[in-house]
C-alpha cells in the first residue's frame, strides 16, 4: 500500500498551519481542534501566556500523556507475556495429563478405612435390635467395652455417643 501524502490546512488560535501528512483529514482536524481548544483555554485564563508558551505547555502535556500510555502499554504487554507463558505451561500439563494412562480405579472397599471386625459385628447386632433404643444401648455397651487405651467413651455424653453411633450406622448402611 502506497503512502499518499497530502496537504491539510488547520487553524490554531487564529493562525493557519498547513500540514503534509498521510493521516486522514478527520484525524488531523480532530487533533487540531483539541489543540486549539486547549491553547485557547491556556491563553484566555492567563494573559501572560503567549501562543508559543501555550504550544509548549500543550506539547509537554501531550508528551507526558504519551509516556504514561507507553508505560501502561509496556505493563500490559508484560502481563500478557506472563499470561501466555502460563497458558503454554497449562496446555503442556493438560497434554501430559491426557497422554498419561488413567490410574486404575480402586474398588470402593479399598478407599474406605477398614473397620474393626468386632465393631462390624456389633453394628450388625445393633441393627438387628427391636427398637432404636435397643440398638443404641448395644452400641453404647460396645463403646464402653472399648474404653481401654482411649478413655474417651466414658467422657462422652449420651448425645455424643448417639451421634457417633449414627455415623457408624450410616457408614455400615453404605457398605451393605
């Protein structure tokens, strides 16, 4: 694509200025309009500022804004690079995970902690009780018989024991 330079004449605080540019007319006129407004504000608010001083102040403002924008662009580009590296790393991990053989599924019984055989028998016996009170008493007796070494059962309240027993019963329901 060929650069076609053209002449555009703009007016900035009463002075005509002819520019040679390859930018669109609308773009150049928009910049000139903004510059004209800013310079007019500067000279109107302070009579000691000449057109030249106003132009220098506008140039300083524009350069400051450009530097700030360049810093923001640099920061965003750095963040983008870090994000792209992270995406690449995650894609590699995903590819490795997809390529790796799937681990053999463990039987459900292996995943659960093995239950003491006497406890299993007591739970089954308690399940056979006539009423829930009979079941609770049977399980309380079992817990009391297991006092050795723990000392926990005697300090438990009846409600704590019932909650513990219910959790055991729920566990046995899911096993069988």
